[in-house]
């Protein structure tokens, strides 16, 4: 299979020209190691820490970096977090930029520990599964999304409703990029097993492993909803207290992304509970046993699956271009809802997400109320759905599909 260039590579190259260390973290099996190996074409050595070598490295960190001098890639750093202080000492011996690229499966506080030890000498990027741009082979062309006139420019090939649902069902995990259904199933099962064995620490008893898979299926089922431990527990058949203990593992390892409630005031009593989105809709389909795009489109939770796909793709457009997205949502108890608020340069870009070709009246009405109220400094707003072509809903609201981002 040909290598698909990742959008974040441009941000990594820029950071490596300015910082001594660049760390790339993310959920297991999103393509970090494949990308890092491709970045060794400039003569960097590639060192993969496995269990044995990680133990040896941790026993004598100083010798490890003497044996693997810069420029180099050190992959699977989560296996040897004790190397971080020695890394700081090693790169502190000279002022050269781009000394080490560090890969790590997202786990616990490793990025924070690295930032504390290295300060301004390190840049950190998070890699999510392949975006729709990257899957098309256009990873080097993607830009961060904001509603605006750019949606009329020829960008990705626009797709119809059925093709969009095929992309939702397939997702962006490299392990799922195969035409063979059995191979796809084996690849995703292996990924989940590795995630439980290596990242979900302490789940060694078989009853806990079975329970944890039920937890993952329940997380998939409720993706796109407000975080509710009781609802997830009821779906999984597990106590809310256990869900409360297990959920932070999913968040810390990058399995889910959190969308906080909008913190500002708009003249309404907004809910404060965050929403969460599983990081890949193909993984959702696998966990729930959804066998085809058509079955996914007809599922009872189809609207939330599609919104998960939209939100995660918009997050990728920011994270993979090296930006930190400031995303949130609004909802009160009286029918007012804005699915996504993107804050950028002092303005709020409000986005409604719909599963139809044309936005329904409530979706437009909430955006219109915000615009007319003057409660927020607003930029261009949008409705993202299954429309065939972009069009203006009003002077301040554009409707378009995910293929126009």
C-alpha cells in the first residue's frame, strides 16, 4: 500500500527547524510509526523502543543517547518515560534544532512530563486517524477549517449521501483500509487487544477484559452525546462507578475527544456537561458489529455517528496543521442548540450539524438568534450536512458538506 502523506508533516518540519525536540503522540495504530519512518529519509536514524530495549535504556539513560546520537527518531517513548530527563540533558549540550523526533502512543501524562523537562525546547503534535484529505492523497493541501468563501473553491471531490456513509463506516484507521472484511475485522480486533493489554493498565483478569469490551461498545454507542456515566453503564451493563473509573483511560489514551460546553454567556442557561466523540467512526462500526455503510446509515444512532464523523474531521483539520482547536458547543433545556463553536482570533464561528441535504428550521433558527442577539462577536457561521453544493442560507451562514472543508 502506498504511503499517504500526513498533513502534520509540514508542521513537524517547521517545528524541527526551530525546536530541539518534536514529539508526536496519539492513539495506538493511527500511523505514527509509519510517518516517523518516512521522516528518516533525511538521514535520521530510527530507533524503536521495545519492552527489552526500553528496560535497558531506562537502566542507563545517558548511555542510550550516547549510543543513539542526534539526529534520530526515538519511537514508542511511552515504554521508557524515564528517558525524558536524559533527553533534556542530551539536547541541552548544544543549540542545534531538530535533534530528536519522539513518537509515543498517547498514554497518561507523558507529553506533560516532556514539556516540563524540556520547556521551549520541545514542540508537541497529536496525530489522529487519517483525515478525508489524507485518504485522498492530499494531506499536504489541507488547511484548518473555518466557515467562509473557501467552501466554493474546488477542493475534495464532492460525494453523495451513500458515498459519505461509506467514508463514515470505513473511518480513518490504517488497519481498516482494506477491501477484505475479514482482514479489516482482524486488524481492528488486534488494535483493540493491544490497546487493552498495553494502555488500559491493570485489566489483566478475564472478567475485567470482557467488561472493558462492553464498556468500549457502550462508548461507541453513545458517541456524540453528553458524557453520562449512568447511560453508558446502563448500555454496558456495568455500574456507573466502574464507568467513572474507566472513562479517563479512554480520554487519556486518545480513544475519545472531548467537546466542552461553551464557557461564555449568551443570555441562556447553557448546559455545562461536556460531550465526547469516539476518535474514529470506523472503530464505532466495528465495536457495534455494523457490517455495512447502509446498515450504519439506518442505525438508530446514525445522526450521532454522522456528527461524530463531522466533528472529528474538523478537529483533524486543526490538529494536523499544528493548531490547538478551541472548540465547544451550546445547549440549553429549551431547544436551543449549536453543535460546534469554533473560537478564532476573537470571533466565534458557530456551526450546526445536520444529517439532511438542507438544514431544518430549528438548526437555522438557533444560528439566526445568535446573530441577531449580538451576544457574541461572530464570524461567518455554517451548517454542515449532506448538501450537494454549497449555498448561502443567509448573509452570515453558509451551508456545505464535509467535502467542502
